C-alpha cells in the first residue's frame, strides 16, 4: 500500500448497522406481535365461552325456575293490567331485571347485554284473564315478539307452561309462558 493512501476506517470495513437491526429490537417487536395475537385469541375465546354461558342461563328450564321464584316472592298481581301503562311497565322492568339477574354484580361484570331490553332482545309480557296487560319494552324484536305470541297462545290453550327455544342462523330466542 502506498504511504500517501489513507488507511481505511473501521466504519468502511464493517457493514452499516441500523438501529432496528439489533437483537433487542427484533425480540421486542416479535414479543409485541405475539402478545397482540394472543390477546385477540383470548378475547375471542372469552366471548365464545360467555355466549355459551348466557345461552345456558337463558334456557327455558332456567328461565321458568327463575320466573316461578320471583313470582312466588312478589305474589299475585291481579290489578297489574289496570295500572297506568307506565307503572305496569315499571313493575315488569323490575321483574325482568330480577328474573334475568341483571341486578347482581356478577351479571353486570360478566355480561354486556345488561341493556338487552333497550335493544329489544329481552322482554316480558303480562296478560290477565280478561286479556288486558302490558309488556316491557313496548316493542320487542320481531322474532322475540313472534315467539312470545306463540308461547302465550300455547299456554292459554293448554293451561300449562309453554317453553320455547327457536334457533335462527346462529342466534336464538328463548321464551317461557306461565299460565
């Protein structure tokens, strides 16, 4: 080598390293991606298991036993249909909250459809012997309204409990009519 030529610097001899090419950043990025994926998978599994639990808790035998328990505690309600509509709906709202269990901390912390009556997925209807009555909410969803009508007619005709479970395209409707 000529004496006038400069010696190559160490930077010229070594490959250029970028800040993201270090082992720390590679591990950090892979751990972040793995944690995002596992968090998503765990959330989906939790949603699936909660849906199964809600489905089991809303099965007609469970609904019937809860309805009977609450109606035993309240006692007869012969004058309910003669109350103003808003008062009748308030009584039924309290009853549905108690039957479904929305008033318990366990329900509120586990299930996200505590507002199920507002989106017309949970409803309760009361009819007296004269045909008067009310329901809460005033307009349930069409499949739920149809299932309520069918169960009500069956219970009226047979004078027995009329449980009904309708399966629909990945969704379901669960109804119990007590005469």
